C-alpha cells in the first residue's frame, strides 16, 4: 500500500504535479524508523526547463496585478494552511522526523504567518515622490523577475514559505528546490497556493541534489537566488550567482554565543539554552551552541540544566507527548556522533547524554559538555545536532571578544537583569539576529539573517521586501532642457 506521505508526483510545475522518472531516484526515509516512506525523482534537464519557462512566462502578468489582488491570494493560502495544520504537520514530521508536538506549532503555522504578513504588505509596496523645485523624481518598486529558492532540510515548509511569500508579494515568480533529504512539504505549499488562486507557473517546486540547484542558479532567466544552507554551499552559490550579477539572499550556518551573566534568572537562562540547543534536536541554524556562563553561577546553572534536560522525552515523533526527535538522516546522526567523540577526546566534561539513544531511528541523546575551551572543535564548528558546549567566563569584555572570535555571525543572546549591560553587550556582538533574556524567537515581523560568513540579506519583516524588489527612479523635468550645445 502506498504510504500517505507519498506525493502525487515529484515536481509541481505550471499549476500541476509533473512526473519524470528519468531523473535519479530520491528515497524519502522516515528518520524515526529508518523506513522508506516515499520516493521522488530528481529533475531532469527537461523538468528544469519546464519550471523556468513557466515561471518566466507567468511573472509579467502577475506583476501587473494590484498588490491587493496578489496579497489576497497569499492570505487565502495562509488560511488554507491553518485549516490543514494537522495534516501538514504530520507531513512535516514524516519529512524531517521532528516531533509533532513541535511541528504543530512551528512549521505550517510559521509558513502561514509569512503568507499572511507578506500578503498584507503587498498592497503597501509603493515608491516615493522626491520634490526637486518645479521638477520631481518618483520611484517605482519593481519585482526582480524569476527568483530561485533553495532550501535546507530542517524546516522544509517554513523555508518554502519564507522565500515564496515575499517573492510573490513583490510580483516575482519562484522556482523552489527543496533539500533532497526533505522533498515533500514544499509540494504541498505549491498545491495550496494554486488552490488559493495563484495563477499557474508562479510557484514551481522541482526536486534534486546540488546539480539541480546549480543548474537553476546559473540559468540566465533567473534574477535572484535565495539559499538556506551551509556556509560552503553558500560560497559556491553566491559565486555562481555573481557571474551574472544576480541578487542573492544567503541564510547560512552559525556557532552562536549565548551569554549568561551572574545576575541572570537561572531558570530562564536554562530555558533559553534548552530552546537554543535542543529544539528540533539541535538542527537549527541560529542555535546558541556556545553557552558562556559566568563562573560564579556555573555549577548552579549546570545542575538545573541537567535536571531539566532529563525531562526530554525521546520516542515516536507522532506521539504528542514526545518532545525530542531523531536526527534527520543516518548521515547527520553519524556526523553529530563524530563531534561528540571529538568533545570527549578533547577533554570536555560530559554532563549528560553523549551517545546514540538505544532505540530505532536516528536518535541522539541531548548532550551537554561543560568546561569547554574556545579552541576545541566542538566550540568552533557548527555541529547541527543536540550538542551544547558550556564555557566559563569572568568578565564582560573578555566574553564579548571570545563570543565574536568566530567566522560566523548569525545570532547571539544575553541573559542578565542589568538593562544597560544587556543592550551594551548586544551592541558589541557581531550577529544579525539577537535576543535579550530569550533565545530563538523568529516571528515573521522581525528581520532574520546573519553577518560575517553567516549570510547576506534578511528574511522576514519589511526588510525582506528590499531583497525581492528593486527601485526604479524617474526624473521628471517640467521646463526646457538646457544643453551645452
Ligand atoms: P547544504 O548547504 O548542504 O544544502 C543546502 C541546499 O543547497 C540543499 O538544497 C542542497 O541540495 C543545495 N545545494 C548543494 N550544493 C549546491 C550547489 N552547488 N548549487 C546549488 N544548490 C546546492 O545544507 P543542508 O541542507 O545540509 O542544511 C544544513 C545547513 O543549513 C546548516 O549548515 C545550517 O546552518 C544551514 N541552515 C541555515 C539557516 C539559516 O536561515 N541561516 C536555516 C537552516 C539551516 P541537496 O542537499 O539536495 O544536495
């Protein structure tokens, strides 16, 4: 019998599902059991061509519609997503292995928020009038054209919407390539957009590995590329896009600091560290994986952290009491286990976890290392799994310098009751998305993205509009033209 997660076909192009079994087979494995639940095929050159041609053909008419009309369709899609939240959350759990307890509140709902927010903004995208004496300049905010979105595997529904919603609101078309690891959810987003009234060709989803992404990025019809992925992939994609001067948004990895001062509320800081390391089993780019704790409260913090981490409930992700799921793939599990072994070998103190869980699926126990030193590999490299590194510090300037001593700059957090210190420290941290007495909130209203190697551009909020549109300026002369001859 066909598994309920099996999509109707591999791709969604020009308003409908399309199959081409000529492309390499991509098995979809449910991370909680290791069982194959679906199969899709990578896009052949013919599929890539169909997707780009339909996007190109549909975009101009879409851009001519009013913002109100475009926005209405996006908001309708948001409503459909909310109505079907349960079904979509189950699919997200099949795609990623993340527990239903999380996916019910963080994935389809976050996608719906993006569609609702950018749907609401669409009608307000205007230019400005600049008086120049009796002459004037006016500006027009125009779409870029055809945008390519390339997703990572940790938030397949959310990433498909975070890129699609602002692109469509601004009058662009999109071709989206999900990660080959999680190909299912974006197809549903495409299907729902069409059901909401999106004209055919404006949001296409095609499957494939890096080569398909590469073919999209280098096609001359493409005007913009938005990638969520690792820094090495980001560098390749940015370079390929630069060859044709394409616009880019790069949402890449991190090794973000979370700093807990001696006056912090310990339980809130522990809660922040748990959210910033163990949500989605640690597979979150903005995670605060270097937890700097003032040495005066270090043991108290670690004791409370270990007590609360013991409440993690590993198990069947479809059971809503389970709050901790498996790694997305066997390969990712092995990468993370490799880092845990490095941490042990480098002499960090294992406070809890530290191994694969004794059960089916790709589960790793939530793992905490204390006494971590800045130069250890587990404090320098992005692990993308449930591995928290706790480091000690004594002084504000020292911890700021150490927190900034990394190529990454996605996020940063500070826990303290001292208001001036909170703002002073956040002001000195080199990161794009920051938190005070909280960690990992990502509402659509707030800009999201990194500095340094963690990225270029911002997703969400009004900022995203700048990255999916461009400004035309028009000088209007009322009098005669003066010329030298
Ligand atoms: P990868 O960088 O491996 O892949 C990201 C996407 O790019 C995938 O769809 C991949 O395809 C595709 N791709 C790979 N090579 C190319 C290429 N040469 N040209 C075009 N596309 C290409 O990341 P992961 O999927 O492994 O995701 C984990 C990473 O994503 C982590 O490093 C994490 O930090 C980052 N991330 C960043 C976020 C942010 O917003 N800043 C959010 C979530 C994750 P395929 O995998 O199918 O081969």
